[in-house]
């Protein structure tokens, strides 16, 4: 080696290499302690609750991972969730009481041989269907294995079913390591097929709500592709860049959402089923950085999304993992999100104007900003287990929530959402 | 080669699979055994002899595990499997991969001087105190089998060219010291020192003051020892007491330069280095020896505490 004037680089380099060796094998030795730890079980319970008696979810998740050696891994996840609570139907508050029928109704007026479940909303309140209740069962199975020396192949499938929605998907990806594993290139695709059979039938988009014009089960499919590169930038920094493209086609309309139709003064004159284009092309760029600052790990990511419905979005997500003593860690989390509205999003439709082909009052297509703030606290159990608790608060603030029309002045037309998230998770190797 | 005086005597007095307990001054219990061709010991500051024995067994079994896994002298070791498989792709486990990565880093940091493939040169050089210097043609033939860059290494797959060999001889014992200390440290709150034939590491000093370690000088004719005080961290020594040859008045030490195939000229007789871990200290010793006449200069510029004997 050359004797450069002062050589603390040598000392730093050797110290770093030794730490990598000893640190790495300390973790390795833990797993070697019990040779038969081939199953990893993750079990979690997620509780999500929106404010004002709205949506509530309880979601138990069980995931099993089996390592068959030689980096061949089988991973299966099973989710069972229950959603209940009141969900906004898309109509705006009004100065007068408004009456709606739950989607399972076959008639808006009670009569023999027809099913009618009505709910009435008090003046000034946001119309929400109080009868919402849904159960969903979903499962994933994924397999991953090396091919040759520097490549990994993974493929998997997904199935989910609920009362009014079935979904099946397949995915496959290959990754290739370069540059002594410092660079990983990956490419993948996925294909999803969905069936929508809303209670009482799928509404014909943009038709008058009172006519209850519905059709038989509709379908949609989503085809997507992903290209990514992961790069080790330095000893303590890993960066990842992903580009994703997907195209949805079919019945993209939400069968349970309607739109208020108002006259020039803002008085509600009727309702329409919402209507969306039957294709949507989405693209996103995702940049993630994991930086080790001693034992503390900082994870910062940025995502830019764009679609041909004019929705563009930005997400900044920051996690910091701090070790507390030997067996505990704390992970503060902040996420900031903003999106622009879809070009056919309206709080309501104006009666005088010939109604547009596409229209929706779905708050998820509105312009809004959202923040998530919270933390996760984890405790190591025995040698190979972990128990963690996550507490987060989500707040969505719509950009557009009022109208200049006289009958609508003073009404909050899109109050946004505030939600609490509690998650308990347990992981154990067997 | 070198030995801490605190370490026990010769190998024959120890059953191969048990530790012997000795009470030392200052409330220190020593658990002694023989492994890796060296007297080994764990020093524990505790009044509880049985606890020290239990910890000693952990250290002993870790030493034997690493010796069995990485010794090139054992046909069933991972290293032997890699060397036997030269010419084919061999998949290694995570621990072996970490050691190979470490060897790769050290190769790079030393500009190619430290090389785990240089062991084949020993087929030509016998350091037995004689004057037998091999023919240049013999050395040249072996040099074709030396060079970390000739290895294909992509975690977890290693491919040696036919005839090549790797050897963790310059890493294994120091690594075992660090690993063993980490294992007993996880089981105990005591002050601990693991010493494998003079390569050692301590977690912290005993209440009575620093650990006192005697490093034997590599001179067989004198009972000259260097007494060092260690509070915590690693200490390693490299020397060539018995392994050298003399030809035409030139003393050739056993450290071979993988680039020329010849012993490094003017290497110190002994180098002792203190660093954060035993592994790191040991590698500094090796780097220093490989730099021959410039050994002290290298260590000075690296800024590590060291003791050189010429």
C-alpha cells in the first residue's frame, strides 16, 4: 500500500470493514443458534377509525414465511377485515332534509315485492349511508428464488373476495445484481382482474338516481409494469428508484357514489350516479433513501404520481428508527401527501349545464393535502420475536369545500377526514 | 509465536473438551483451554467460579466452532470445501460470506498486499530455519495461482481458479476472539477478557484497575516480556519467532509478499497493535508486517497505538 501523508483513511476503512464483519455475524450467529427456525410468523391487528362515526375497520393479518434455504422463500399472507360505519354517498349537504335509499334497495318508494331501505339526512349534514357493512377475505402467495448467480425470480398471486367485489391478480418480477451486488436492477409486471357486482346491481353511470337503472356484474382489469434500480451509494446509504406504469380498463365507476344536481341558486334538484372514464393510465416515480446514522436508521422517500385523469400527487414519507437500549426501538413517522383533483371531479353538478359525460364527487378524486403523524414502538422478544405497537393520526384537508351559490353558502360540502390508526403486531421465528 | 504469560502452559495438560479453572489475583477467575494451536483463556471478574466455568465453556465451544469451520488443516472445514471445489462455483453461508467480504476489503485497503490466496506460496517456501530458497521458476509458477482479483466472488457464490486456495489464517483467531467476547458479554455483566494466544479483547477493566497482559517477545533466547495494560478493546501481536530462514546472511521472515512471491524484507520481528476490536488490531499487525521497513511509518500514519520490535 502506498504511504500517503497521514493515513486516517486506512484506519477508518479497516474499522468499517471490521465492524461490518463482526456486526454482520453477530446477527448471523443469532439465527444460527437455533438451526430449525425456518418458519417466520407475523400476526397483526389493525384498527382504523374515522371521526364523526364514519368508517371503522378491524383487520387481522396473518403472514407466514418459509425459507427453504438457498434464498428460496415462500411467503403467504391472509387478511380478514370488517368495514363498518357511515360512508359519504357523494351528495352534498343541503338546507333541507334529504332522503336516500341504501344500495340494496330495489325501489325508492315502499311497495309490495320491492326492497326499500331509506335513510334521511338532517339539513346541513353530510349525506352518509349508515348501513355500510362489508367483510373481506384476501390471500397472497409469493415465491422467490435465485436463477443463476446474480438473478432472482419472484412470482405470486392474489385473491380477494367480498360481498360485492372479487379480485384476482398475478405478478412476476426478475432482478439482476451487478457491481458486486451494489446495484440491483429489477423489472416486474402484474395483471389484475376484478368483478364488481354491487348490491342491487351496478348502476349505469351518469343516469338519474331515482330511476335505479342498473346492470349486471361489471368487470375491470389492471395491467401494470415496474422498473427499478437499487444502488448502494456508500457504506451507510442505500437508494432506490422505481418507475411504475399501470393501465386500468373497464367499469372504474364507484357503484355506490352519487352526485347532487343543483339549480342556479344551489338548491338540490336531484341526484345522478357518478360516471368515470373506462380507462385510467397511471405513472409514478418513487425515490427512497435509507441512511444509517450509527444505530439510527433514517428512511426518506418521495413519490410523484400522475395519471390521465389529471390527478397528480406528491408524497414525502420520513421514518426514523431509533434503538432504545438493546431490545427496544422507537420509530417516529411523518407522511405528507397532496394531490390535484381529477378533471371530472365536482362537488356537485349544475342542472342548467348539459351534464358532462364524466362526473364524480368522490372526495378521493378531489384536491387535498393529507398528513400522517405517529410512531411505532417495538420490543424484542426472546431471541427471534418482536412485538410492536403503532399509533398514527391521519388528517385529510380538502382544498375545495364551499360554494358561492346562495343556497349552499355556509355549508361544509367536503369536510375531509380525520382518522386514528392503531396496530399491534407480533413476529416470531420458529 | 507469541503468548500472553497469563495464558496457561502447554497443550498436553488440557483435556481437549473442557476448561480448567484458575483463581487469579484481584478477584479474577481464568477459564483456560487449548484451541487453535494456542493456549486460550477467558478472564472473568467474578466471585462465582461456576459462572466463570459456564462462560468459559461458551468461549471454548465458539473457538472450536470457528476452528472447525475455517481451518485449512481440516478436511471437513468450509475452507477445505472451497479449496477442493476450485474451478467450480461454491455457495457459502452468511458467516463465511462476511469473512470473504472482509478479506476483499482488506485486500483493497492494502493495495493488494493482504491476500487470502497467497497461502499457495508456502508450497515453495519452508520456513524451518534452513537456507533453502526456492527457484524463481517455482515461485513464478505459484504466482499464477495468487491474487484475490482472480477469484470470482459474488455473495454467496465463490469460484476459485483450479489450483487456487484461500486461507483465513490471518483473520480466524482474531475473529474468534471478538465473536467469543460478544457471546459471553451477552450472558454476563462482568468485566471480561478473551485471550487466544496473545490476541485478545476486553469489554471493560476490572474494578481493581486495567487488565495487565504480558506479551512474550519473539526471541527464544531471552525471557523478555512486554507488560501492557488494557482497559478495553482489542490487542493483537504478529511475529516470526521460529518461522524464518537465513540465506547468505539475509534473514527471510515468513511474511510473503503476494506480488513478488518473496518474503517481505526488513519486516519487524514483532508488532503489537491496539484497536477497537481484536480483528482490526490483527489486521493492522498484518498490514505492518507486509510493509516491511515501513511498518512503523504505516502505523504512525494510521494513528493506532503500537509496539514494534526489530
